[in-house]
């Protein structure tokens, strides 16, 4: 891999559920050390694209190519609603996931410190708040040192301060050189931490590129205005939480 080669490349992705087309001709590049924000209306195909890129689904057509180094885990993934085995503490949970990926070198406590959960190391996972569960999910997604971490709605349902903390953790991962792809409906948080945008509308890429480039191309002084221009008639769904496609 050269310095200019994206860690992950998706080309011409189609995804159909029976006769329903959810994604059509979607091409994406994910680069190391950058936060790419995936935004778009409900039903635009964000969650389907995330699952395709994470290797959880096979697209109907197109190719997805990983260009990164050989690691215990190529892509870490945080689902929108993470759930962990009850009865384990936060620390034991990370130790368990490390054993699953064959990573004997992981310092589980260091992973908790990385996301600010060191004081909850001995707390049972069922006693964690929603925000702490999301942070534990991010820590789990980094087990095995994957070069790419994909986060599906990491701030969904969280209070503003915890949402900001979760997004700051994502930005910190990018500062470490990790490629971070996250989906969100919170445009204010996206604007604070994202380097690149991928805007989906009707299952297709409406805009893609750095925030500065997209803003210059589309027009608008704020990300909300950029979004409204890009998605047109779908802009009224921007604040609706969740994505069923």
C-alpha cells in the first residue's frame, strides 16, 4: 500500500433486497487518519452500505477491496445498538473479544483508557449507561488493532455532552492513523470532527469529498446547508434518528 492508496475501496456497489434496490452504483474510498462521515436521509441506504463495507453483507454487485496491512482484524465495527454478554465486567468483555480474534497482546485496560472508561473497568456491562455502552463498543471495535473502524450511529440517543465525547474518541482514533467511517444524523457533531463527507440520497452518492471541497462545490456556509442542497427533497428527515436501510 502506498501513501496515496485508500485503505478501503468500494466500486460500483449495488445492493438489492429481493426486488427492492437499496444501493445503486455506490463507490467509496476510505483513507487512513481521517474521519469520513456518512450522512443522508432515513432509507438512503447508510446502514446497508456500512454492513457491506464491514463485511457483514455481500453486495449484489460491485467490489470491495481492502488495501491495508495484515492484522489480527482488518475492520472493527460498532453496530448502532451494541449488546454485550451479561455478567461480564467492562474489562472482562474486552479480554473476551481479544481472545476471539486471537490477540494475546491486547492490553484491555489500555483500551478502556483509550475511550475514557478506565473507572468503569469492574462495572458489569448491564450496569453501564447508554453512552458508556457505546464507548465500550468503540473499545471493542479497536481490539486487534484494525486499520479501519466503522461506527454506525455512535451518538444516537445520547445526551449532547456524551455524544460529543463519543465523537471526540472517534477523532482521536483518526489522529492515531486509523481510518474511521461513522454514520450520523447529528450534523453539528459531524461538522466538528469529520474530515470527509459521503452523502447518500436514494441509494446513490449525492456528494463525496472533504468537507471544504464539498462545501465549495455545493455551496452553503454550514454543513446543514450543504446537506439540504445535496439531498434536495429529503432534507426534512435530517433530524430523524435511525436508518432502516
